[in-house]
């Protein structure tokens, strides 16, 4: 099998499906993070995190905030890919 120097190209339809799946994953992360944040488990985690920080001074990040961050990264990345990704710039020669 010979190696090619050019990047492997996916079909545009497959790229759109991957970007849409990432977008839906980002929305799910926001939904799950919100559900965790308003639940009893999320409130307990946040409250105990404040207590533990007061005791030892370490910074703790609640799970729902990590889910918000993952959702943000997925939404921004997939939106960028849907808008700008996969297009090849063509140069006009004169």
C-alpha cells in the first residue's frame, strides 16, 4: 500500500453527519449538565465542594460545569465545521 502525501478526504455527506452528531452531542452535554446542576446530587456536590475548599484550599470543579464546558467545545467545533469545514479553496490562475 502506497502512502499519499495528500490528506485523506471524506465524502462531504459523511463530514456533515459527523458534524451533526457532534452538535447533537454538545446539546446533550448541556441538557445533562443542567439536569445534574439542578438535581440533589449536583447541589450536594457543589455544596460539599465549597466545604472541602474551605478546609484544604484545593479548587474543585463540579461535574455539571465540566459537562457545560464539553458541550460548549462540541457546539463551537461542530458549528464551525458545518459552516467552514470541508471546503477546498480554489485559486484562479491568470
